[in-house]
């Protein structure tokens, strides 16, 4: 694995060559030793038997510039040994939000997501956190899948985040078959990413229950994700024990209590198989923290991806400077140093 370090606008594959800079004191000493018997100045003939040397502040400045040129030439030479590289100018620049992510939210909208242990309830809390996330990811294609006993694509992955946010605000799950089809929801999300050439593809799946319906199991869907190179982050939403939930019985609306049953074992397995991670969010604040942590994980992953972009190894700027400095040094040593007998 190559090492890298920053130097002006370049990176360096072999920065250990900069250890040579430790010998700079020796270089200063050698320059002093080589020139201590020389006098710096201009020699001219005033008479046939007398020569005079002009010494001035200007001449002293030239002497310092010449020595500085020698030191700078050494620095440039070391930089060339360190293999300077930089990303090609025609490659897209990474902004603070990263680039190249295709991300699908797979959101459980079953009736249990109306539980009020998250404020105002699990579904609305999740929608708010997702909406905040979307607004921070301006450069990525993001899509949304809703599932209950069945699943559908609410919005295909897009950079039109205003459209995505408007679709997110409308979903409630009332028109879907009831149940929790985690496998079907995940599989629907994967279809949005299937065959995509984007190097970074991820799904964030939120649920508050167990898979209890659907033609495809969560593990089968996870295997599909692995084949497509899709990472799946899973989030279990809900407190432990019982949670308050609207009671829509024939006797009128009220408040009942429902047991929280999240299949954490399956959610963990899905994430482990696909290279993602499982999280548990027991309140609105922790749900927001979970989404932010996933955001950080993906940004770090993209920073590593940046290193595989095509790189320029054009040494010409360094070589041109080095050549110019060498010419200056040669001319200075030839015409500006004079020896007195």
C-alpha cells in the first residue's frame, strides 16, 4: 500500500524520501566549506597592475540568492524522488457531501409504525429524519421504497430531491396490505440499484417488526444485495417492551399498547452479509444519530474510493523548476565567484 502526504497541490506516493530533508544542516555546512575561500564579487581591470573588486549590498544579496537556489534545487530533487501525483483535472471533484452514491431508503409503513414511542410517531419521526438527510446529500441519487405487507417504489433514485421530499411527505401506508414484508421491501430497493455502474450503492432499511409475509425472505433478499454489490444498513425502530399506539377498534379511536417485536437477529444478519451495519433507535434523537452515523460511514468509504481515480504522474513542472535552478547555480558559480591570490 502506497503512502501519501500533501505538498502544495500534489500528493506523493513515496513521502518517505522527504526524510532526506534531515540532512539539510549538512548541506548548509558543505556549501559553507566549499565557498569559504572564495570571494563573491565582480572582477575588472582598472590598470595593468591593479585589480579591484566591487563589493556591495547588491552583491551580498546575489550571494544569498545563489545559496538559496542550491537549497531549493535540493528540495525539488527530493520531491521528484517522492513521486508526485495528482488527480486528473477532468475527474469530478469531491465536495463535502461526497459523490457517486446511489442510496435507497426502504421504509416500513405498516400500522405498527404509528406507535407513539417516537414523537409524534415512528413513521413521522422517520420521515423527518430522512428528509433532513436528503437535504444534506445534494450530489447523490436517492430513492424511496415503502413496504408493509407489500412494497412499491415511492420514488425512483434521483437527484431531484424536491420531488423525492414531496413524495416522502405523502406516504402513510394506509392503502397497502398490512403485514411486515422485510424481504419484499429490501428486494424492491435492490431492483432500483440492479445493474447500476455506480461504485457506491447502499440501502437504509427501517422497520419496527418481524418479517411475517412475502414471497422472498430477508436473507434471500440480502443474498441479492451481495450479488449486486449493495450494502444494507438496517435500523430497528422502537422502544423495548410495550409502546402506545392508536386503537382503531369499532368502539372508536383511543390509545392501546403494542408489544415491540423487532427481529434484531435477522437485521444483524442482513447487514453483516452485505457489509453494512445494524442500529437500534429507541427514540427520535437516537434515530437521527443513527442516520448521521451512516452518513459518516459512507463519506469515509467515498474518501477511500477517491484514491483509485486515475492519477497524473507528470513530473515536468518539477523538472522545469529544477533545470532552471541548476542553470542559475552554474552561471552564478562561473561568473560571480572570484578567487584572490
